[in-house]
C-alpha cells in the first residue's frame, strides 16, 4: 500500500483562498493602478474621429427609416388608387365602401393616427375616426400639391391644431402638432377625382428610435422646431438615454439646424460628452421644421486602452516584477501539496486502489488529502461491486438454457455474497412447469427430482403471464441451504414471496433478533400486519431475509429469496436488485430461445414436427431398438389424389386438408410416438416399441379417421395410402433402410389402386384394402 506524506513544521495558519487573493491581488492590481494613471495622458482624437464617422453613416440610414412607415402607407394607397371600384366609390360618394376600405387600412397599419378619403375638391368624405366629414384640410399645402401634380407625396408637416381637432385628433397640452403626411391622389380620365391620405404623429413615436437602435445599436431622437428651440418629440426609452421627451437642444445647435444643412459634431450636453449628427426635417415648402438626431454617449474609451499599451509596458513590467516575488512564495506552498496529490493520483490510476494521501498543511490541502483517501476507499468498494456485477452478467450471458441458469444462480450468488440459504420460485399459472426437455423440480445437492410437478405437463408462454395478481402458483424450482420438505408450492398471493411478486417490490427484513423463531401456524409480529407469513425454510431466522421479484415487462417470472446469518448491506441489496433484473431478462431470453427452437422443428401448417426433427428422432429410436432388441415401426402415409384436390378445389382447400390430417395424427398417437410432415402430402409416423401388428392396428385407425373426416369443401371422401416397415427385420440395417422399405410399400399401395395399407412381416407381404378393414 502506497503512503505519500507532506508536512510543514513552521507556517502561519492561512487558507489557500487567502494566499491566492493576496498574491493575485498584488500582481494584478498594481499594474492596473499604474495603467489607470497612464490612461489620463492618452489623446482622445481617435475615439472622436471614429464615433463622428459612425454617427454620420448611421444618419443616412435614419433618414430612410424615418420615412419608412409613411412609405408603407403610400405603397398601400397606390394599390387602392388603381382599384376601379374604389375610384367609382369616390366619384359616387359611396361612403360605406370607403369606410370599409379605411377600416381595413387602419387594422393593417395601426401606427397611422388618421386615414381619410377626400373628393375631387379636397373635402373629407370618410375617415377612420368618423370626424372631419366635409372639412377641406390643406395639410400644410400637401393635398393641394398632390391634386395639382397628380403624384403621391410623403412629407413632414406642422398641421394646425384647430384642423386636427376638427378631424377628431386630440392633442394634450404641450404636444407637438408635427406629423408625417402621406397623400395619394385618385386619377380618373386624366383628372383628379379625390385622394386618400394618412397622418402619423411624431409625438412619442417609438418606431424610429427602436428601429435605429436594433439595426445600428445607436440611439436616436426626433426634434421639432418650437419657439426657436429644438424640442425632442420621440426617443428611445431606455435607462441612460441622454435625451428624453421634451428635452431642448442648446440655441447654437438650433441655429445650425435651421440653416438647412446636416450638423455633425462632438457636444457637451448637461455635462456629458456626446457625438451627435443632426439632419434637418423640411416641410413641402422647403422650410426646416425639425430634425433627426443620431448620437453616441462618449462613456467608453476602449480604443484609448490600445493606445496606452506602449506606455504601459514599462509600468506593467515593474508591477509584474513586484508581483512575481510575492507570488513565488505563495505558489511554493500551493505546488508542493499539488505535487503530492499528483503522485497519489498516479499511484491510484496505476491500479493501487489502497493508495492513501496524507497532507499536513493546516489548510484546505489537508482536507483534500482526506477526501482523496475517502474517494479511493469508495472507488475500491465500487470496483469490487462492479466485479460482482460483471461476474454475474458473464454467467448469465454464457447460457440460454433455462435449467442451467436456474440451477447455477444460487451457487453464483453464494460465492459473491456469502448467502446462507435461498429459494428460486418460478411462477406457473397451472401449478406445473416444464423447462427444457424435462419437468422442473427440486435441484438441491444431487439434483434428485421432486414430486411437486409429477405427471405429464407442459407450460406455454401464457403460463408465465400474470393477468391477475391472485392467480397461479409459485413453485420452488431451486433451493440452497435448507431441507427439501420445507420448500413447498404456494399460491401466488401467499406469504412474503407472493406479496413481493404482486407488488413487484423488494422486501428486506433486516437485523432480525437472534432468538426469533417462526412456525407456519403462527403469526409474525413485524411486517405482516397480522397476516400469516409462510417463510418456507428454517425454524431459526437468519439475520437478514430478502425477497426480490423476477419479472420483465408484463411477464412475471418468479421470486428470488435469499438470507444470510451475517446480514446484508445496502450495497448487497443494490447488487441483488441489479442481479434479479438481469436474471429476469436472461430467463425470458431462455424462454424465447426455447420457443424459437420449437418453431424451427415444427411444420407451421400442420403443427407436426418437420423433416429436420424427424431425422433426430428416428436416428435415436432406431439406435435404441437395435441396441436393446426392441420393436420399431415406421409408417409413411400419402394423401390419395392430392394434386387433383389442389387443382380442382384450389391450394387453400388443399392446405385445409393437410392441416386437418395433421390434427388427426397429432391427437391419435401415443405420447412416445412422433408424427412428422415428411414433405408435400406425405406424413411419417415413428412408433417406438411397436411391432408390425401394432403398426397395422394404428394404421387402420388413422386411415379410417381420415376417411370419415368431413372436409366441407370436398365432395366425397379423402383417402390415404400407407406403407409400413418394422423391426426386427434382417433386411433393415440402417435408418435409410427402414425409410426406403416403408416408402417402397407406399409406392406399391398407390400403384395398386390407392386407399390401402401394405407392409411385410416374417417374409410375408400384407395388403389391407378398404373392404378388409
């Protein structure tokens, strides 16, 4: 076992965090402080140049966005101006049609404050508010110009408040009457017959500021020229914005804007430096009535830090030199424990799971050492548990034999967990269970058969399915460490095993008192709530007993019960729960494998064995008959005129005949006999311990049953021809001999008129026709 130790005798008690904060603070803060001093000497020219250029470029985009909503209205109105129905409605003053159109536009363009239609003289005939009818607004002369030129117009205008009130547009005190105006004239036969117009208020209009901010990440505002000052009408409502609604620009900026030219400059507004670009807004007469502003707050000087690099190198070098000396001593106390930790990790990863790490530093590294040692112990326990998992999994993967898996499971668990006793119950709906080629029983010790399942029985897939929790039986298929007569078949709902299977939950009795005793006629005081408990094994309790359900999906397989006089740990229970899941899957796979094997040797149409299985059976029975001098007979049966049945009645009817004859054969042979579909319409019946006379009796019986069978789709009787060969016979030395002789007699029977039995015994040939039967 490796033991790595690191100890420091003299040192102040200081946490790793304190050391790191001290060293890194000194190494980082000193250069930063010196660098911040150097920043005061950096010129601002580069920042100013870049920011002014940025607002200049953004300003052109702001102009486009400023008119975008009004242009959307214009494009929509242009489509309507080409609508002959609308033109007719304007000429005929069809107010209902006009109102319907205006409402649809208002719904589509909710940002428009007012949409109206005028007649050829400029009077409003309909509007979205319903107000202003008969009014003849000039809209700062925009409507008159549109009528005169015949072209659509998009312009900014300051509209008289009285006109707005007459149109139903209410303005609060101090609100600007500056609007974006869109007018599209209606032209008919070369003259203007009316127009459609829309108004967009610029008061608190967030579209322009938000769109500019989303596209260019710059702030913007719209100003109106009021009382010889530029007053903010709309801007971005976010924290830290310089301009707010109602903000006023200095007089000298107003004078620059009123000159009608773009104004781009670094400004000082309310004590804050701003890079701003202004574009004048003009009305239809060319007079400046407001402005669009794009601005950047000069709060960050990122580019200045790049310029300070050359000046800061020397200062940073001095700071790094000072911090290096301080960091050296701090890192020494940090790296040595880390080195010890690396060594321990290397030993651990090389396979030494008993590695311990002892660090005596009176700080967090000491806790790390203890934590590593605890981790190594935990990993060791898990490694041992995983090894158990793998051993059990390897055992299950190694076999698809149901009997082998069951018979070896308790032995494997005894090796891995040192269990004292155990039982594997297999669920059976009928109370009998057959696995492999023999019935199940008690397999303890010498594997002597139990009388629990005596008699002829078999199980099906349905025999394993619990449709009700209170149906069926639990059969003690395998047990270990207990006496044979203790393990009894129980009802599926009885005892702790039954409850375990019904609830599909693990039941664990832990730390049972040493003097506890149980008898079947007594009640258990803990865990049973007065219910009689059948433990099914010893008089004296072990320390721990565990019942675990075996099931997969909707199929209940059984119950595993194990006990230990030493007791189980939680890790053991976890392993057992893992083991029963894998065991359930393996048993289910074994059952499916058995079913597949049965299907591979069974003819699907008749339900009889196929030719492959016949080869195995006849080889076995022939060798037994030769070895022990027993009798053996083989019948080969052929359906008469079967081709004619297929041709006349169809193959479906032919299949029905084959299926029914297969059923007759299967029901009317002994359990030791074997019926096989040999091929086509031929069948073979293998009769062990049967001489020629017995074979003739069996052949007559089968032949008569087939002849009397009612095939509803066939007129007349269905008959068969049969050839028989029997041992002992000096002419039969091999399996091929007995099959050939039976086949030859069958051929002779068919050529002699069919519907007859032919065989040979004692050198004398026998032919049995229908009349002789």
